[in-house]
C-alpha cells in the first residue's frame, strides 16, 4: 500500500518517516496526484458557462465528482452536496445562514460537545453573540465518553442546533451520533455532524445518521487541501438563504432584484475549486477500492497494538484507555513530560506525531492539561510503523525522565 504513495518513496541516504499524523492530514496516493496533473493538462477550463468542448468536459467531471461525493455519503440526492474548502467553511456556512434566516434567535440554545474541534465551537459562539442565543456544552463522563444523560437533560424546546463530531480528534473516541441526532429530532432541533475524523475510517451513511448537515474535509481522506463538502437536507437548503453572493449562485440579476440559482449552485458563488473537487472524487474512489470495512479492520488492529504498547510504558496515560469507542487515533499524556519535548524527540527519531491542544482548548481545560501527544493511523501504516513508534517513544521517555 505504501508504494501507492510517493511520499514514502525512499530518498537516497534517508530513512523512511513513520507518518502517524494522519488526523491532521493524510498523504496522497499516486492516482490522486495523477488526476490533478491530468486535469490541468487535459481539461482545464471554467465550468458551467462555457460553450466549448473543454468547458463541457470540465463541467461533466466536476458534476461527476459531486455524484461521487453524494454516493460516498449515501446522500438522498447530489443536490444536497455543496463543495466547500473543508469542515471549517461548511460549519461557518451553516451557522451564518441560520443566523441570517432568523432560525436561531435570542434565547435559543446551541448544543456542542466538550471534545469538539474549535471549528465546531467558534462559529456557533459567533452565531450566539450575533443573535443573543446561548451555547450549551455537553460534559464528558469520567471515562471521557459523551454524557448522554446530561445531553438529554439539556435538550428542550429552546434547542435549535446540536453540533457534534463523529469522532473526537483529540481523544479518538467515537460519539453515539445516531442516538444524539435521534434525541435532537425529538425536540425539533437541527443537527450538524462533523465527519472530519470519520470519513477515511468508517462507512458513513448520512441517512442512517439522520443528520440535517454533515461536513468533511478532503485532505483528511487522501484528497487535496482546500476541498471538502457540506451535505444539507434538500428541503432545508431550499428554505435557507444563500451565503456568499457572486457568479453562478444567481438565476437572474437586475439592479432592482436578484433571484437565486437552484441547489446546489445557490451556495457555490464564484469559480469553484474545480481541480480540487474533481481530484477529491478520485481520493474517494481510492478509498472505495481499498474498501472501508478492510481499512477499518486494518486500522483497528494497529490502534489496538498502539494502545496496548503505550499503556505498558511507565507513567503514560492513554486518554480514553481501551474504550470500545476507540477509532483511528490515540492521545497520551505523560505527567512531568511536556508533549512538545516528546514530539520533538520522536521527530529526531523520524516518527511524525502531533503535539499540543489539537484545536481543542476547552477539552484540554476540562482535562486539566495543556496538550497531548497524538498518534493517528491511516490505510498505509503497518505493524512495523507501530513497532518503531512504540520503541522510539520508550527511548524518548527514558531520555526525558
Ligand atoms: N473537525 C475535526 C474533528 C477536525 O479534526 C478538524 C481538523 O483537524 C476540523 C474539524 C477542521 O478541519 P479543516 O481544518 O480541514 O477545516
């Protein structure tokens, strides 16, 4: 599998890096890199408005990419798929159009989880400030799970939105998103599910999840940076106002009045990231060929080995321990050892991990720590990678204590 990823091609005199920073971004397979080159060499033209052949080819490839994303998420229709630059843009879009539409007002409540990424907290805080709504935060149980009892107690007729991740990017634990959306629906709240840490690791079916909105980022699923999608239920997107104004999102413009395009173009003002969106679809096809159940099993095995090996190291605290909700990453905290020092020593041993608060400062505050060292796996990682990472961690900790 690594041979499909040019990043791992050995350079003369250099040993191969053990790349365990996949939750931040993944490496790209050759088919994705070739698709990017093919786009610019063969079909580069602006989409939707051109009469010429190349523009038609680009438009067909772009809309085929949308169909691919739609099928990948098991969406009801490709009209529900809006291309974005990633999770952050998707969540901001939803928060802002909900404010614009008046669907969230003074006194209303937005519910988020303690382990959310900043991109699934700050846009909601901004919305709350703008309209006078209140942010409610679901706490974690002592074993760092989403506190379902506290959550259901928090829900009321004032709850307008519930926004949670499928998997926490700092803890690596999966939330009971299906139950969360079901409970939200009972009080008439909208749900936004952040799939950033899910789509590369498990099969996602947005209809089974039962959410109103779903976001993911292309670069975390072997695609290019600056790509991603927001799925929104069709009738909801139809009823909400547009966000950015410009070309493509209009039907007719006069100085007196503008009417808007049909879905999904109403939300795609300006020239889209044509190359990026087409190549994102190539990345999703790569994942489909590898098979998500196979990827899931492979990564689960590696993560089990990581958790077991890290727990054997003296003084190492694995956040979430051997929780059955564990997904494809593991965060550790070592009292008296700064995560940055550990990450730096691991880097010197050619092991790439991520250290810090992982854009989850409120979670770190709740845990009473400043950060963690995070090991995250992807389809190309091997047992040898895990073995090298564990033995390097042991050596680094010996040096630091
Ligand atoms: N949500 C989660 C759970 C994440 O892990 C990340 C990125 O790490 C994001 C959202 C933001 O993704 P992006 O920066 O690609 O918009």
